[in-house]
């Protein structure tokens, strides 16, 4: 499901708060997202659930990075869902499949945590890693294009 709300609506509902843009935080979140993808790949042969969770976490961290780059952060329970909603706004309508995959992965990761009787297959974990890689790259490009004054050191 792609969320159709505005930043003003999210603010009005108290789902997000304004915060100062912190270049170092953004850089650290994106670096950690890249590390999470690497960790997901390393764990693929040992634990598909773990690999899937790390892939999702990479997406969450990059979503938090794009929120911070816009001067916001989540402020209520269900923070993961709020990050998905905000990211849907930030990516506009350019990446509907990627946004649907992100929200699906959020729900799947939640099931992995709270319903351990529904494990993740290797195929799902591999797909999650590919999706997370694409997602993190898109977020990095958007942040760098929208805030060229930032000198992010991501390598």
C-alpha cells in the first residue's frame, strides 16, 4: 500500500516532528544502511530471517536519513510505518513498486519478529537484499540531488 498523505497532514496528526537537519546523522544512517546490506548478504547462507531483517533495516535507516534531510523525524508509536509514509512522500510517485516492496517488507519483518511460525525463505531473503540495495541507492541519490550543499562521505 502506498500512503497518500502530505507532510502537513503527518505534522498535524503528530506523526512527525520537525528536527534540525544533521549532515553527520544522515551520513551515518546511510553508511549503516550499506553495512546492513553487507551483513544481510553475509548471513544469507546461515539464517534467512536474519538476512531479511538486515535488508529491511537498511531500508528503515535510509528512510530515516531522507526524513532527517528534510528536517523531520517520526514522533509516535508505529515509527516504522511513519517512516514508510514519509518515504512515500519523498519518493513521490516515481518508485511505486519500490515503495510497495518497502511496506511489504515492513509487514513481513514484523511477522518474523512476532510470529516466528512463519519463517522467511531463501528466495524471499535474496529478493529483500536486492530490493534494499535499490532502495538505499535511490534514497542516496535523492538526498544528494535535493541537498547538494551536503558533502556526504558515503564510501
